[in-house]
């Protein structure tokens, strides 16, 4: 896997939902039904993704794989219980 310049779009309908796409193809590969559910995409940022890069809520290797396979990666917001578990893990001292 190589680096990819990606556009990241925020959903106006659901907090924490993001759509990652290859900047060259932009939203062309995203199914119409998904765009309808997602809402009018709002550009949040443009990133250079490499397998070594860290993302806050997504595995960058998976993001790159999905963009390569289907043309996009949809980041869905975590459920409240997942957020609480993540906070517990961060606050646990070892």
C-alpha cells in the first residue's frame, strides 16, 4: 500500500460520521443511497494517508484498503458504550 491523498467529508446529519475518499475520484464511487443517508457532504479536511499514519478513530490500513477496493471508507460514530469503554481504558493505570 502506498500513500494516498484523501478528502474527508463530515456528515451534517450524524455527529462523528465521516467519509474518506481518494481526492482524485472524490465522491464518484460513493453509492447514491449512502449519500442520501449521509447528507450533503461537508469537506472537513484533506489528508495524506500512509500505512504508518495514525488516525483517532479508524485503522489507517483498513481505510486505505477500503478506498482501494470500493472507492470510499465510511467512519461510523462509536456507540455510547464504546466511548465509555475507551475512556475507562485511557484512565486505567498499569
